[in-house]
């Protein structure tokens, strides 16, 4: 304490002495603005260029603008200002600044190249391609134009094409750092690990003082699972440039992969102290706290991160998964947490986006099942779709969780009290009216409650690799798998049950699926940047381990993460055959556990198969059975929302059909509207016929082979 006091006194004395010196000698304190005003345009440009090399785009932009105030015709300053805008994703502004540079210095190739790169970023691929090709006609050795064409190849998913262009550039400039690093990244993506190592070693030898080289070397080491070398290379990157945040971000991910959670916290706090707006730092800090069992701290950390960026879907999903696991359902905070999704649902409702509306309301209800706004809105969707029984179940839940309003002063109730009373009476009357209309229902006749049936058709493992690959949101595959499980649950009865779990690889996944007698298993991987996400799912038979189907889903823009998962959910449902179970039998009258909510209609035909005899197909997604186990046929005569009645036929000489036997859809009537059902409020079941094949990837849906993190890393190389 004594030392601190002495230090403070010394500082005070220094300040006083300094003040006295300036007063005695007549010195005047010079402001930063006054200092800047004395600098020439070229001096300001040089300061800005130094900021640019440090990747401090904002301060660099400021200095380039100040240089232009001194000299409006300073074309290099316009160009560097354009490059800063490009790095800040302000592509239209970058094009404007490039045009200014061209005005004062003509059609320089570097100016035109930058404009073309801006076109790539705004989706004008053909315009960009034309520019790059025209540059190469005029300047055959231009390296940047080759980099541009290579980037276009990457966006098209043509890795070998990009590889060829980078090799061509390297022939012309054997030590070009961007060519070496791009080839190292692309070679890794193509599985050419040894070749990638050669390229990165050449880059390390020729560019020993380049922080980007160490960063990429660290990234590739982490990708290969060599976290010790990855850590060493990342530390060298920050040693070269202490302001290189990407290296600190990568270092945190490497520590997370090694389960060094306290080190993750230290790195995250260091980054947050330097810039509190780094949402990725808040995200990984929350992950580390959760892994350490400090759940309340992780939740509050994610809350702070979401205050900075409410649209960070993956952070919000991680946060909500933790809330569902680690907080009591009666936790009063859940009301506020659910409100976000209620508001999103209302926004989507105005735009008539049914699947998104359903997702937001159902997510809100998972967080807070008693949220009346979400519950009533979802109930109204059911009513609009004609699911009256499901609608009745939802509004019954609302009433059961609503206390009958009472007047504080019965002789003089307030308007608000009267309004609440009227709403409660209307709710009671609606329930009573619906119940009276639903007398002698199929469920009543068979004495069964359809809403308490276990209608699980498929048990599917959804597995993700234990290896954590460094990216913007590490652990994305685990978060995607767990969120997808919730998406399949829905509000009504579900027919697909997912079992998320980490695995070491295919063999581990197959063993777990086989031991647990699962129908299928999915190996899920994810890749993303701050603007893109790609989810890959490979589906295998749980019985044979054979590959059955695969999906690759790319999304960009807002709600890209939930959008990709919703699409994956739809794709999985589309390839699953329709199956059901016999609930009861009265002579040839059969009760089935499938109804309108699963797309069933009158005259649909099923084959009855002995219980336990159905198996997954060895090729593709489908069901097979021995003809000896086929017991008869059932034709649907009447459907309810959750159950149906049918007539049994073709049983053969021995009638062996019993409750618990399974049914597989043979065919639907030709007039079946296959496009309508998927947009309903329920959307809980497969709608496909047996012969349905996996949907093809369409460019219109952005279902292209693209690796967002690879593209981002190459784009950011200088």
C-alpha cells in the first residue's frame, strides 16, 4: 500500500512539474487535430497505410480521408480507402471509391481487380468474371486477376479449378504469400495433407515475419488435430502482431478443443477488455463457463453477448439449450427469454411465412410453455389448418394455466378487470362448444386418447465429431445436432426421435447406432463464417452401416442457421417411408395410429407386416420385409387428426393380424395434394411415399458445394 501511495505522489508531482514547465516557458498544449492538420497528404497516407497493415480498417479509413481533404486527386488514397471499405464489407462504397481513384489515375489493373472482387461479394459473378478475363487479356501475368477467378471457382464449389489457378499464379511469382497460403488451404480441403504441409513450410521460410502465415499454419495444424503445434504457431502470430485479433480468436478455439477452459476464459476476457463488441469472444466464454459447470455465469455471459448482437443465432441457440438443461421450468426469467421468439413469430406471421412462424412459436413454448401469446397464436394456426382436436388441446392448456380473474371491488370493477373476465369467459365457452361438437369422435368410439400415444416411427442417432475445428462459432455441429433434436419434437406428437451424441468417427457412430438398434444414424458437420453457414448430413443405415443419403445445405443472410436446420429437417422427413402401427382391431375394422396430421387420407393403402419384421433397406432410405411376414392389407376408410380407421383384407388362410403389427404405405390416391401438407401448423411427420428419392440440390436454393470458412480465410489474405 505504501509503494502505491508513493507512486501516486510521484505521478502527481510529474503532472504538476509538467504544467509548470509549459506555463513558465510559454508552451501551448497542441491538440491531436492541430497536429494532424500540420501533416501533409502523403504523411497522413503513410499513417493510414500502417493502420491498414495492422488490419485497423476504421482508423486507416480516417487517415486516408484526411489525406484526401488535403489532396482530393490523391488516387492511391482513394484506392486504399476503397480497400478498407472492402474489408469492412461496404462493397458499394468500395466501388464508389475505386471509381474516384480511376477518375484521377486511369484504369490501373489493381483498381479494376478490386472492383471485380466487390462484384463477387455482391453476387455479380458474371460481371466479375468478365473483368478478370479482360485484365488477363491485357496483362497475361496479372496475379490478382487469377486470384479473382480462383475465388469464383471456390464459390462454385470447384476446388480443383481454384487449385489450378493458384498454381498458375505461383509459377509467375514463386514466393507469393497469398498463392502459397491459398494452395495450403485448398490442398487441405482436397485431402492433400502432405502437399499442404509443403506449401505452408515454403510460406514460413520466405515470409517469417508475416502474422498471416503463422495464423494459417496454426489453423491447418489445428485442423489436423496437432493442437500443440497449432498453439505455438498462433502465439507466434500475435508475437509478430499483438493487435491481430484473429490469432487470439483461433488460440481460444485451440484451448477449447484441448478442454483448457480456464485458458479459454483468459483469452476471451483479454479480447473483451480490448473490444467489448467481439461477440465471438462472449460466445466462447459462455461455452467455457458451461463446460466448467458455471451455468449461471455462462447464461449471463451469453445474455451480454446477445445484447451486442441479438441476431447471433448460434450463440442464442447455445444459450437456449443451456437454459433448457440448466434452469427450472418455473424460472421467472424464462418469460423474458421466450419473448424474443414470440416477437419473431409475429414478424414472420405478417409476411405469411408459415414454417418460420411455427418454428418461432414452438421455440418460445419450449422455453416458456405457459406463454399465452405463443400458445394462442399456435392454437390459431392449428384452427386455420382445420386441426380442431389439436386446437382444443392447446386452448385447454391455456385455460388450465390461467387463474379465473376476480374483481378487487365487485361493485366497481376496472375496465382492465372486465376485459380479462370477458376473455376468460370466451375461452371457457369456446372449449365447451368444441367439446360438445366433438361427441362420438373416433377416439371416443375406440376409447383412446390420441394425444398420449407414442407415435415414434424412427429412432435416429445424430452424431457429431469430438474434434473441434476452428471457425467463427466452434462446437457448431454439437449445437446443430441438439437443436435439430428439438425441432423434430414439435408441440404435437412426434414420429422421429433423434439421439444427439459425440463420436470419434464413422466406426464409433456405427457401433453406437447398431448397439442401440437405431434405424439410421446421421453424421453431422458444420462450417460457417460470420455471414454464411453450411450444414452437411450423411445418413447411414443403423443395421448395415451403408450410406443411404446425404444433404449439403448452404445458407447466408438473416436466420441462416435455423433456416439450414429447418431445411435439413424437411429433407430428412421427405425421404422416410410412411409407416404406422395397429392400435386395435374389431373383426376387420382396424384402428391405426396415423391421421390427418401425418397427411393421411381416405383410400390410402397399407401392407400389414408382422411386428418386428420391418428392416431398413441395404440401399437408400427405405423399408424391406420378407414376404412371409406380410399379413394382409389395410385400406383407410375414415381419418381423424391423429388416428384413422381402415378395413383389413387379403389376410390369407390364417388370419394372424394383431395389435402392434406394423403398416407400410403402399400408395396414396392420385388426387393427393403433396405440396400442401408441409406448410401446416403441425408438420410432424414424413409425407413421402416409399419410392421418394432424396431431393436434388438446387442452385436456386443455394444448395451448392461451398466451404464458407475456406472462402473467408482466402478472401482475407493480403
